[in-house]
C-alpha cells in the first residue's frame, strides 16, 4: 500500500507500520481472520487496514477504514479487529481507530482479493 502524502507538510497521512516488530506477522495473520460479512475476503487483503503500530510494550495501534461510511458493520468491525489481535500471545493492549482519510479504493486490495472477487 502506498503512503499517501499531504501536500503541505509532506508527512504521511498514514504512518508506517511496525513491520520489524516480532509480533507484527502474527498480528497480520490475526487480522486475516476478520471478514467483512458482505464480501468474501478478509479485511487485511481487502485493504481496510492502513496501519498496525506496535510499540516496545507490545501495545498495538490500528488505523483502519471501511469500504463506505455507511457500512452496516461500522460500529462492530473495530471491535472484531481488537478482539482478533488481542488473541495474539504477548499483545498487551489494542487500540483501533476508524479513519476516513485517505478514502478506501479498490486499488487498496491485494492481488489475492482482486482474484477472489473476479477483478483479475
């Protein structure tokens, strides 16, 4: 996923994820267990997860979006994400923030998701 830049400051709208953290891969696998009930693809491959930050105390911060602001599970999905990552051994706390900038687009989907949905 590309890092969107704000024109004025040149700082990323989405901070980089903690890909070097030892619990990062397990956290991503946990995210792949969460599905949008209307789309047969997990939310990570769908491109709804913008950022997974894990600090030295194993506290996780997730920035995520939805395919549309009126998504019927908007109130529930952040809780599903929190629950999934909380199940990773060693994770202390999980904070999930729903964001709308940058807006989700089909270009956020992984190749696997595009294939599953018939876009490839």
